[in-house]
C-alpha cells in the first residue's frame, strides 16, 4: 500500500472534530461561565491542581488539545485556500500546521508548568 | 395562473458569439411541463438553433442536466410551475466548459470515471461452467444505493471543490468506487484505494455536502466519500502503524 500523509492528517482532523464537539462546550461552559459566574461552586485550586498534575490527566488533556488544534488548523487551511483563494499550498499548509506545533509546545509548557 | 412564463436561456454559439449571452423566450406555462418541455417547445416552434442534450425525458439517462435558477437539476424532472410567475434562468451545468448553448464538454468526467475502475474485479475469474456469482438480498442492499447513479454530473456542477480544483476526481466517481467495493462479488478494493488515496482522490473533498443535496437519485456521494476517507485511514493505520502481527 502507498504511504500518504493525508489519511493520518484527516484522522487527527476528524478525531479532533468529534472531541471538540464533545468536550469543548462542557469545558467552556464550566470554566468560562458556570465557575466565574458562580452558578456552580468551583473546585478548589488545590483540587484542580491535583487533577491536572496526574500524568494520566496530563496525557488526556495534551492529546485533546493537540487534536483540537489540528482540527482548527485543517479547517483554517481550507478557509484560506478555498475560501479566500490564497493559492499557496505549501505556505498555507506550513503556516496552519506550524501553528499546531507552536500551540502543542505552548500546551506542553502550560500543562507541564501545572504538573510541577 | 398566468398562461405564459419567461425562460431566460444562456446562449453561446462559438461560430458567432465572442462570449455567452442571454436570450428570452415566453413559453406556455402548463402544470405538466418541465423545463425540458419548455426548451423543446422553443426548439420546435420558435428557434431551432437552440442546442441542449436530452434523451429519456424520465430521469434515467442523465443527459439533461442544467443549472436551473442557479441550481443543478435534471431539466426533465424540474417543473416550470415551481418557478412561476418567472422568469426562470436556464444555464449550462456549472464547472464544465461550454461547447454550445446548454451543451457542456464532459470529457473530463469520462476520463476520470475509468480511473476508479468501476467494474467487478476478480482475483480469479470463475469459468462459465462454474455458474454465476450468486448474491443474497442483503448483499445487494449493501451497495444498491450507490448503484443508482445515472452519471448526470449534477454533483460535479454543485461541487465547489471540483470548481476550484478540476483535478479532484469528484463525487460520482468516488460513489461508484464505493458501489463496487461494497459488492460481494468484487475483489478490487485495494486497486481503487491506491487511486483514491492520492491528493486528487477522496482527501480533496472538504465535505461541503452539496453533491448529496443536488443528487436526483439520492446516491449520497458525500456519504460515500466520508466512508472512503475512513476506509483509507484505517488501511493506512493498519499498514504503517500496527506491528505486522496485528494487520
Ligand atoms: S451521484 Fe447523483 S448527482 Fe452525481 S452523477 Fe450520480 S446521479 Fe448524478
Ligand atoms: S432526459 Fe434523461 S434524465 Fe432527463
């Protein structure tokens, strides 16, 4: 069978789409609305800290954020390429997927910082 | 109801016109008349130079596709009364070069179709003496939907990806590949996968879904393409990520 990168990118893209659809609304609801507005009592900082510093949580969150980033980048790539007609395939691809690398690195830093 | 409707028809006669233009015709508005009936009325009674394709007049041959009011439609299955009081615009199918008036050049589609090998492929052919390849009703059902395609190319006219990148192999061809992959008598899935995994194959599709919306035969090419993407991804993961023993 021929090796092509597209199937793997697509898998990350569609996996990211499913996970984003499942988890983003929940996370956004909790951390952007419910906790700050006091609808739900927020967990204590120590408690959250303990959850995030667990290596398993770290892995799950890191994986979740990276595939969501891939999903966003992939969509944005087609928005630029097909939507805005910026016909520089390599440049657009490098910028979009490059942003994923930067984002993944930032995730690593933040989550890593939290697990210290 | 008014007894006439105005039809605005895109005209292009390469021997006379430098570029396409519009011509208006008033035709009788009858409840049982389709856009194709209107065009035939024009051709027979008003202007015999108008060029368009048709054959069966019953949604089977797939040759009468046109953009009606901007939407790819079979003109033999599109009723004038749906556009009353008019006017109704009739143009050649989008995304294809125009040969003359409403006739488009379909060579690109005809070149792409055989690339996905839409026929039954066997590792070893049975001899005639061994009898026919039998199939259960369930096995027929597995691919039947994708076999309803009449090659009308409305899905190509609706597909923005094909419009932007004519190398994209396109909805109907991929749906047909799926039709044969799902056929219990066929063993050619791997050969088709090698064609469709290329950049101009299934991954060119950005899942706009217009193909499925306009398909007059409810083939759901967008669904076929999504299934194919998943299949190609599963096979790629198996072939390149799993250790040999698990493949
Ligand atoms: S898939 Fe549907 S729209 Fe496309 S060519 Fe076949 S019948 Fe026509
Ligand atoms: S004339 Fe055959 S499908 Fe319309």
